[in-house]
């Protein structure tokens, strides 16, 4: 199985709609969807929890293997060791 790992460093500009579209695109991909890992950096834990819930439900409905990794913080103070899954 192929694996795609995306790291979203857009911080406060992070939005789930682009990832919902990507899940739809992966679902319709010939040969099946790759396993998707999405790491998102944001300073709001509630935002990350809502995003994780929304994307996880969508992935499950599409039967796309998905793992969401949240990193609480800001880009300016990011400790890259927190990005390891």
C-alpha cells in the first residue's frame, strides 16, 4: 500500500476543506486510495480536535485509511521533534 504524509504548517490559516477534497480525490483514485497521514500545526487545541473529527468521519465513510496527527503550537516556536508520528 502506498503512503502519503502531508505536513500542514499553515497554522491559523488551516482549513479542513482542502483535505476533505483530497480524501474524495483519493477515494476515486484508480487502484485505490493510499494510506493518508496528515500532520497539522495549529495553536488551538479545540480547532485541531474538530478538524480531526470531521476528517476522520469523512475518511471512514469513504473507507480511506487515515491518521491525523495534531501539533499544538506556532510555526515561530515549532520544535520539529514534535512532528514525528
